[in-house]
C-alpha cells in the first residue's frame, strides 16, 4: 500500500471491522407495501437499535417511494470497503447513498443517508426506461466498484424473459451501460460477488421475471433456460463469462452467493433455495476453473394435510461472519435459522438452530409424517406476546458477530401465497444473540420490531443495512 493512500469509507480489512467497528445503532430496512393500491407505496424504514435509546426497537422514520407496485427488494451502497484505500490526491468517497432497486417496476431509488442518517430522503429516481434502453429489467444486487462506479445485477430482458447481466452507473448514477463483454451470456441472473485479487466474479441465478412475479409454481423449474441452477464465473478485468457450473436438481435456484470476506481466500458458498442446499465453490488446483460441491443438505419433510406431499426448507438467505468462521442461513418454509462452523471449509458443522415460525408448526393443519431431523413439530414463537407469522427470511449480522437480525418477508407475491397470515398481521424483525466463542444462538426475548401498525397498513420488512456497512454489502480488496 502506497504511503500516499488515504482512507475512505468502511474498514481496512474484515477483521478491522470486527475489532474496531462500532455497535450498530440504526437499521435501514427495505419494506414492501402489500396493498398495491396504496399511494405511498414501499418505503425504507429507519429503525432505532440502540439499547440505550428511548426509541429502542421503534421505527423512527419512513422514506416513502410515493409510487405504486415497485417491490423494493435488495439494497446496496454507493461505496464500501473496496474503496477504502484511495491513492494520491483523489477525493475520498463517502458512503452516503443507499441504492434501492425494484423487482416489479424496474425503477431504482437512490436514497441520501448522509445528510441526516436518522431521516433519509430520496435523492434520485432512475426510471425503468433507463434499464429497458439496454434491454434489461428486474434489477437486484447492488455493489460499488473499486473505481467508484456502481453496478446492479439484472434478471430479465425488456420482455420479462430470463437474462443474466449487470448494469453499470457512474458515481452520480448516470447510466454507463452493460458491464459484461463478449458473446457468452448467462441464462439467468440474481446475486454476485467479486474478488479482483483472483480476477474473478461469481454470479447466481433465480429465474425469469415474468414467472416469479406472478407467484411460485413448481413447474416453473422445468425450463432451465428460464429458471436457474447454475453458477457463472467472470474474469473481472476482461468482464467476460468464462465458466458456468450446472448444479443440477439439487442446486435449483442458487440465490445468495458469497466469497469468503478475506480477499486472500479464493472460495465461497451459495445457498440453493428450492431444495435447501449449500454448495461450496473453489478453484481447482493448478487451473483457472472452479468446482462446486454440496456441503450442506437440508432434507425435505414428508407431510399430510398440505397442498403438497413434502415441504422443503426453501433456503432464502445465507451470510458469512466477517471473520469467516460462521455461516448462517434461513429456511423460510421449515422456519429455522441455522449456524454452521466453517473453520473446516469443506465440512461445515452445525452449531446452532432456532425456530422462528414456518409451515410445519404443531398448531397448523400440516402433519409431518417423516422427518429425518426432528422428533416433533416445532411450537409457535412469541416475542413480547407477539406471535411470529411467516418464516425467517433475510439475515444481517453485527460487525462483531454477536447479534443476528432476522426479518420475515421474502417477496410479496410469494408472501401472499405461502404466508397470507403474515401479510395480514405485518412482518417482524427479531434478534438472535450469538455465542462467538463456542457457537450457538438464542432468541433475544426483549427485541422486536413490529410492522403491524404502520401508518398505511401492515408492512413487509425484507433486507436490512447499517449506515456504516455490514457483512453482506462490503467487499475487501488486497492492498499490499
């Protein structure tokens, strides 16, 4: 690292964030308005998570989109720790814009969090025409690039068919154009993570917007050109797709994909939703090719009194602790959050499990007749006398790894299909206390963010971010 370098946003290394990062005091939560005719629409909720504050666990501000049918989903920062070291006399970037892509309207909202972190405001709206001008729709994952630009993955073409690509914007959110070069393209898109030190980026796949927007149908997965089962690897400098790994039936719908945080580690994990499996990917020794192997398999539960003969976990989120010791994931339909020790990268070891709802509760009509894991169906969960409806969905971990926040909404058309009672009651965010020394998790009985009594009807909370960055948005570079 040059002596002329200056420090920008974020932290020098992942372990610097663990050791020196502050305790989170605010939580930015992407919330969907399930009433499609409500004019205020979706919003970004600012939640006070400071235990010393008089408004602890309360929503202290709402930044409304003031437009209908957007379906805010994931979010990302204009800059992160990949821009931490700034060479020479270049201005130091600020982490002051949160980017909110919309799965249904194809808009992208840019929110100013820097002027007043407790009361963010919409700074810019990128209309759908911008994406459609380059034949893209359904924007999903946002990451900053080390050069200061912003890149958003997309999942569809202008007609709503499946398409895996990436759209680049400059620091002022003007459209630069598609990021990918070359003739080879991914069939589907979803999430991505880059590792410049190894000249690689990995991307995952969900499906065609015209399919997932209307609700889930098991037959959608029959056409693998429109529903994903692959990992796609790109050469970072060349921006070219050079390898695709077909994960097969067990790897249907690979969603959240993560390289290890340590930028010297050329490996990572992806959670595959449909059959609730985790795959580890790593580079084959002596080759530029990657291999993927299933390292966690959550078995289906055979049931009666249900619309289907078996219920899979539907693994909808995974994350890695910043020290790369623990992997967490949520089974939205089974209702549990799990913690695995991944010190042995190829052999994750289950160290914690907490049930927070789901489709197999013992007071539901569903009867589990064959379960390889549980001897009895789990009981409903209550926090502060509030029943948790739905299942655990998005996860966010504190920088020190001691607090795991869990929200309940997946995607409003699917929420309405699988958990209508959660849509009527409103979603929730709860907190799990983590034993970072020995492993293990425990529900915090004193923490609840309840979206039941929102100003314009019950809300559906999805992804969560901290103002200072977190373990699912920050990417680190090798700076030596």
